[in-house]
C-alpha cells in the first residue's frame, strides 16, 4: 500500500467496513442505499488507484457482487469469520428465506413423488 500511496485511504475504508454503522447498512438498508454508501466508502481509494469514482465502480458491479459484499459483512465482519457458527437463516433476509423454503418444498415434493413411483 505504501508503494501506491494509499495507506490512509485503505485504513479509513477498513475502519468503516469494520464498524457497526457498516454492519447496519449491510443488514438493513435498501439496495440503492447500500450501493450509495458502498460507493462513498470506496471512493477515496478508487479515485486514487483507478481515477474512477466509487459510484461508477459500484454501478458497474453485478447485483451478485453487491449481495456477496452484504453476505460477507454478516459472515466475516459481524460474526467474526470462520469458526463462528452461523446458519443460512442468519445471513439471508426474509424474502430470500421464503424463496429458499419454496424451492426446498418443491424439490422435496419431487423426490417424494419419485420415491412413490419406485
């Protein structure tokens, strides 16, 4: 980091990403609010390293990337990483849990139907 002169920007970003404020953003904010706050957080670093705003970079990210960042916040920052017991329910929102339950039920039904045919 010293080679690229981004020590301060990296330190500030990591301090924010490890804060309770960021965890709250990742868990409770809408996708739009999350993206705006992520863009603001990375902007000083992306400006210095890439000459691009954080907003431009986040706007180019696929939704899967921003969701991965949200999930990683819960798993690695809030829950302190590997070795900490967690569940799928603890890292997914209510809508995702409902979708997962529907998919699971559909596959269980298919398996049950196949077993009866055998």
